[in-house]
């Protein structure tokens, strides 16, 4: 690419990061890093009614946790600031006056009641509901008079009529639209705040954005934006609209069918690497017939390209996320996993100051974890003071003659040890087998039930080591 790539993530702060926003932020980040360009964060906070305290800090924090960083923005600074739109109001006013002067925009004075009535009549007549452009008919004097009288006004875009507005989207291809159905969009509201469209176009231009990568839901705004670029005489950045994220039933990803806030996923103990990997595959793939599923951030940066962004909706499958997270947990560096897991041990009765023990526990149970918040369920066997049978039927197994023989013999052998380790446990069981003649399932099953209360679970020698000699012996003897 000839010029330096400059992309931006331009969220309106809502207090949490939506999965869809994360995907947009990630794709922009990957694109910027792939081309050695700049990733810019711009906060689109001109809708003062939607302001949420702490939202921006939270947003930046969550993205950073996931490894998505910015070269310019509210925290990083940069030469194109301020990066909060609410601090750029004068800029929007200035450029909007320019449009007025050049005849690309005009004042309109309709009250919300009048606009409501307009819409109602259009609906009655089965027409497209849009501003009927009546403000264009006011004479200069009428406008002056109304302004002087202090009547509330907005500034609207004067859409050139009877034209085809065309643009080439890097994902969706060429899109054409008849300008007659493009609304005379409000650019500046009566309170002096810009609308999304005005501020977005001005900022993308002034911030030198070369590529706009964002969700498909914004594609309907593009014709208005193209007309604005044209009116200003500015070059239109390249655009890539990435497909919607869908629920499994193909409806738009919604709160009702599961979590949509990235923070919720992090809180539940999805690892950042797994989340990033999973999100990257929502709408992007490495190539036709390329079955690879696992990508670290560096792989994604190397391989990401807009050409491989798909056009159809990307289905968010929570089972796949769980599978992927479990795969990451299984392979994760154990020390790091231990650090990350500590908060999830709270309330389990397991003393986390004994890191070595926590580490051992995690290593034993991690194959079963889809996410870290499942830890408490899996560590009950290590903290309990008395084994609870998972189901009553298991008692019969424990009461069998051969079971009692094996349990008794093992208890005796463990009692003689100084310290119980997984290896010593294995040898003790081998001796029990040789001495009692009980073997196979008839041996392993009752021992597992006696020690854990359940028929299946992690490796028994590891469990025994974690329980330690005293507890293991006590648990075994209880059934005799
Ligand atoms: N502020 C818009 C949002 O909340 C930005 C859309 C765009 O990227 O143009 O997503």
C-alpha cells in the first residue's frame, strides 16, 4: 500500500464492549498491524443522553486486556486530536457553515410535531418515510427572519437529486443507490451538536483515515457520507463493511440469546487468546479449504486480509467458543493459568496461598474446564471434609466384598507412607492388586468412588496426591 494505512475504531461509549464492537476493533487493529499502519481510537460521544460514566476507561481497559492497542487516541494522544468528538464541536460547526455557504446544506425549522405529522401522512400514502425536503423552498429572507426570531433550527444536507450514488465496498462490492431516496440528513442539530454522519465524515477526513472497517449495519449511511465527501471536495476513504454477527437462529446477535458484553466473557473466565481467536473467525477465514482454527494474535496479524472477510452473516456459536476456550486452557502455560485462575478459587475453601497445590489442582482438572468460572464445581472433591456420593447406587459398589478388601488394603498401605505422591499411590494400588487379586474395574471403580464420591473424574493418583495422605486414608476408611 502506497500511503501509510490509518484506520480507526470509533465507538460510541455505552458502558460495555459489545462482541460486535470487539470484532470491529480487532479487524481494524489486525489490518493496521498487518500493513504497519496506525490504529486510531476515536470516541463518538456527541450523543450526550447516552453518556455513561467510566465507559471510555472501561472500553480501553477491556481492549487492552485483549491485546488490542491504539497508536492514537484519548490515552495515546496524537497529532490529530482531540479524539473525543465532544471536544471537536467547533470543528463541526465550522465545516457545516462551509457547506451552507456553498449551497450543499440548508437550514430547516420543522418542529418534532411537524416531522411526526409528515411521517404519518407518508405512511398513510404508503410512501417512504423521509424528510420531504420542504425546507429547501424557503427564501433567504425567510431563513434570516426565522433565525432572527430565535426559532429552533437544524442544518440539513442538500442531497443532489436524480443521481446515482455509487461506491465500491471492499467486502460487499459495488453498491449503487438512487439519490432520490437519500434523506436530506440532519447534519447539525438544534442544540449545535453534529449528527453521527457529519462528525464521522469530518473526522475520518481530518484524521487522515485511509480505510474504514466497520459493521455492515453502517452501510446504509454510506450514500450520505459519499455526498458529504463530495460536497467538501474530499477523497473518500476505502470502505469495508464486515458482515453482521448472528445468533444460531440467524437473527442478529442479541442479549436475549446470551451475553453480548465482552466483559461478561472475560469475567466468566474465557481466556483472552481464545476470545480473540474466536472473534477473528467471525467473518474472516484464512483461506478457501484452509481448515486451521487456531491463531495466536501474531498469526492473525500476519494472515489477516480484507479479501478473506466473508460477505454473509457470521454465526456466533457459544459451543464453539467453549470448545476453543477449553483447548486453550488445556495447553496454557500452567503458571500463567494458575495466576489467572486464583480469583475463581474464592469461596471454594481451597487455600490459594499454597500456589503449588493450586497449580496441581488446576493441572488435574483443566481438561474439564470450558471456562475458569467452572473451577468451583471441579474442586469440591479437594476441599470437602467428607465425601458425598454422587448417587446412592454407588454405595452398593462400595459395599461389595472385593471393594472392601481393596479399600482396606489400600488404606493400610497409604498409612505407612511418609508422604503421598501420585507415583506412590500407583505403586500402592499395584501392590493391592497383587495381594488381593482384585483388579480392573472392580479395583479402580470403588477406589475412585471412595475418594471422590463419583464414578468418573480426573486422574485418581493426582487426586490422591492433592488430597494428601491423611485425608486419603480417612476417606478410604470411612467406607469400611
Ligand atoms: N460511532 C459509531 C459506532 O458506534 C461508529 C460507526 C463507524 O465506524 O462509522 O459504531
